[in-house]
C-alpha cells in the first residue's frame, strides 16, 4: 500500500534532474518533442490560439520564452498557455493509451517555455519532459477509467505534467516539486461536456493545464506550499474525480522499471483517437479487397465506451464535430484516402461524396471491447458491399500505438507533412534535424505563412 503517492512521485520526478538519462529514453523524449511540434505548427494560425494571442497582447510583458503563435518573446506562462492551446487544435498530438491522456500539449509547452526562460540545454528540456510524462501518466492510470466518464484527462491530469516539468526546469527539489503537484491538484479542470458539442473549449483545456501547472511550479519555487495529501486524501483529486481515492498500487508498481514516455502513441490520423482502430480496420480491408467508396453499402463498427459515447456523431457538421465523428471520418477515409488536415477544410466538410457515406455508418458498444478499455483500444468492423459481400475485421490495436508504432522515418514524414505547409520545406528540415540531433533548445521559428491578428 502506497502511503502518499504524491511524495513518491515527487521524489521520482526530482531524480530525473541528475540520474543517468538512458539513450533510449532520450530518443523517445525527442520523438515526443518532434510529434508535439508537428501538432503545434498547423494550430498556430487557427482559433482559439490566435484569438487569445490578440486578446492577451496588451498584458503580455517581457520574457525569454517563445510564443510560437506570433513568434515573439513572452513570459513563461503566456507562452505555455498559447503554445499548449495551439498544439491541441488539429487533434494530431500524442496519447498515453493506459491513461486515455494526451501528455504532450500540456507538458511540453510549459517545459519548453521554462527551459527557454532559464537558458537551459536540450538535455534539460528532455529531462523535464520525461519527468512530467512520468508523473502525469501515472496519475492518469490511477484515476482511470472512471475519471474519463465526466473529465477530460488532458485538462485535468495534464496540470500535473505541466507542474512537474516546469518545476524541474526551474531547479526545484523533491519537496518543492511535491508542493507544485499539490497546488496543481486543486487547479486541475476540464469537462467532457465542453467538447460534446461544437466549441473552442477542448484545446483550451491543455492550454489552461499548461498555464495552471506552470503557475503551481512558479509558486512552489518561490516557497508557496500545497496540501501534500491532495492526490489521495478523502476529498482530494482522485476522490473528487474518479470512483475512489485512486489505484495507486497499480499506477506505481513499476516505477523505476517502466518509463512512460517510451510507450507513447503517435497519431496516424488527424481526428479523435477513439476512432483509429475502426479506421485502420477499414483501410486494411480496402487494401485487401480493393473496394471503393461507391461500392460500400454499409459499415458497422463495434467499439469500446468512448467510441460510442463520444464519437457516434451521424450528423457532424462543423470541423470540431467532424473530428469526433466515426461517420464523417469513415467517409473521409474512403473518399479522400486518408484522414489528414485537409479532411476538415470547410469545402471538404461539405463534400457530397463524404456526406453520402455517413448515413451508411453505424456504431454500437461492444461489451468485450469495453471491458478491455483503456489498456486495449480495439474495434470490430463489418463492411457490406453493394455486390453482396460482407467483410469483417477485428482490429486489436491502432497504427501508432506502442505495439504498432510509427517508425522514426514515419514520424519524420508526419512532421514534414504538417510542418512544411506552415514554415516551408527548408525550415521544416532544419527544425527536424535540430530536434533529432541538436543540443540546443528550439528557439524562434520563421513563420512566413502565418496569418494571425496583430
């Protein structure tokens, strides 16, 4: 039995400041950083980050952190808020499968801002990222799956990732990291209702988590204390947001032997991850049997809980709704050949060929798959063709998951696909090379195609 999980996690986080950084762990941290920039760059010219950047401009103040939304130096919290928001906007950011959580956007944004402010190195950044992922992913495991019934894990658990990564970058010891976590616990928030209909709230969740976690860390570094039983206490984070006071033995059992950042899912589709297994199944069936969109009479998807409760959206009309619609993304896959950023352009949302597919797609909750969630994100898919054939595929995992990972080459291709249209091919190659091999922390990036409110 773990007496105080917060103190255990704070000690573990602090150890990442000095312990040997294994080459494999550093490599996975670089992969996470590359994937974060890939998700960030196309979100820089989109609301809500652009709207917030304009609204907050009068109170910006001086700083050494880079706000990539407008490319200007900023205070740490300003950069963390806006960069985290932008990096969750196009739904291409990473996932820790066991916690149902996107750690990159709330963790990397403040970690990078803090290291830039401190004038630190790439190794400092990688260590902060690893520590933030370690703590937040494990807290996510402890409160799942019941936490995800009402709460958006990236907004809630992400606050701990931000607090720990920022605190480590600011040079906090285990005691102050613990107080940063304690304060983060009472700052955490993010309701699922915010993205069950069309709104800009969802990308604001990691933005708020990054800002609130950074504030918790800045306060802790200055001596601000928090309630050190805020994770497991009877009125603490776990009790308030999940079915009990947390599954801490399970979440911490392999602490020190398993490093969470080495087991990330990097998205291969630009939509909600709860749709991925079904999309992969149909893609593979199409490759095997050669059918076209016009020949599909019906597609039926059996999925786990959130596939049904969040992503069964037969009437999706807006970009936000379409990213969370099995029906729309299935139509986009069949008509366009993939679910990438172009699938959610305004003209594509009205594509009659995609709209014709949507009424043919149905979703139901499969009890077997629901029981295996969140450790397994599977789908069962039946495709009925116009010629009378019925095709079936059980998809046990998703391309991009730890057991079917994107290779370094595939991750680089994803980065170029998302980055080059924003910053140009040459700048994208230079940035990617620095992220793979450089010792210096990324700084300002030229954004010749940026369109933001000045």
